[in-house]
């Protein structure tokens, strides 16, 4: 984020919208994209990612193979990373407060694994990989 304060720990969607608005209108004599259009663009990107993840979950549900043979599906965003959805079957567990046996229900777990390009850009922000992240996402 271009103008986030160093003391701030959380980036909000509103800040992302502001950054998109500024980026799309930089070096322009007139405003090409409104804040409302920037907000709609950000919302649509997030909705597309959520829809794709939901689609991957549905694929896991409809796969005729057993849970052991269909453990995960991935949504890969080149230069950014992978969203990984995994099916975890139910299993026995224990309540840590009283040691009582409980059943842990089956569920889906969503994780994110950053790409090597993103990792390098974070660890070396002035290096050539930093520009590759912005190029691959544009």
C-alpha cells in the first residue's frame, strides 16, 4: 500500500480501494476512474476469488474418490500465491480443559501459500523481484 502509515498494522479494503483509485488515475490530467468504480473493481476481484474457492470446494464435494484421495484443490494467482482448500475428515479428539473425549467434525480448511516471487519481493523490496510482482499482477 502506497500511503499506509508505518504504525498501522491492518490494511482495510477501503485503503486498497484508495490505492487502486490513485494508481489508475496517476499521471492523468483528468480522473479516468471514479472511487465508486475503483470500489466496484476491488469488490469484483474479491468476489471472483471467493467464487473460485467455493467452486473448488464443490469439486472436492463431488469427487467420487475417498477423502484420502482428494485432499486439496488450489487457486493459483501467478506471481502472488496459492489459496489451498483442504478437506479434513472427522476424527477423535480431547477437550484440553477437562480431557474428555470429543468428536472433531469434518470441515474444510483454507490456507494461503505465497509465491517465490512475492516472498522475494517482501524480503528484498528494492530488488528486481519487487517489480515482477506488480508486473505479474497488472
